[in-house]
């Protein structure tokens, strides 16, 4: 019941995204997260496989995160780090077996990353095939720290 206003807002956002983009959603998946502190984060990953040609019609398309951290301070850690370059086909073709190429890819990742601080009420949306991670936190972030919603086509 406490999350109903948030879910109603997600539903309204979903309708607006469908109206102004080529995305069409058939379902919503909601995850609630809590990170215990002690240097715990979440490794770099994608919420959906990379699909630049749009062939996979059943995969997640949009990830929406709403932070519920009351009294968050920068020293707590736990920021979301997004890697927009990870959708670039020219970088996807690089071989990680080649040390020079791996170094170039690592540098590109660092140059083109965006950090989002997990402050109460912050909402971030990104395509689900974008690489991202949760940086380590040193302070437990409360019983419920974020609501991660993925909108599926």
C-alpha cells in the first residue's frame, strides 16, 4: 500500500514514454533493494542483453530507479554509475583478449560515465541494455533503499 503512489507514477510515466517514443510496454517488473554497507555494491551489468537492432521484442527496455534513502550523505557511498558508451557498437566489437584494446575500453568507460547520487526522491531512467553498477557503500542504507522498476516491451 505504501508504494501505490510510486507505482501509479510509474504507470503514468510508462504511458507518456509510449506516447512520445517508439517503446511499447506490456508489463512492469518491480524490485526493491537494500544494501547493507560494509563496502557492498553491485558489479557492472546490464538489466537486459544488448540488442541494437531491436530483434528481441520480449526483453526489458527501460529501467527506472527511485531512491528511498532518507538522510543520505555523500560519504555513505552507494552511487549509481552509468556507462552510456556501453551501447556504442564500435566499442562492443573490441576484443577483451587484447590488453591494449581492454585498456582502451576501460578508459572509454571512465571518460564517459555518469554518477547518480542515491538521494531521497531522486529518479533516474535509462535503457535497460546500458551497463551500470552500484558503487560500494560504507553505511547501511535503511530497510529499503531503492525501488528499481523495469518496463518490459
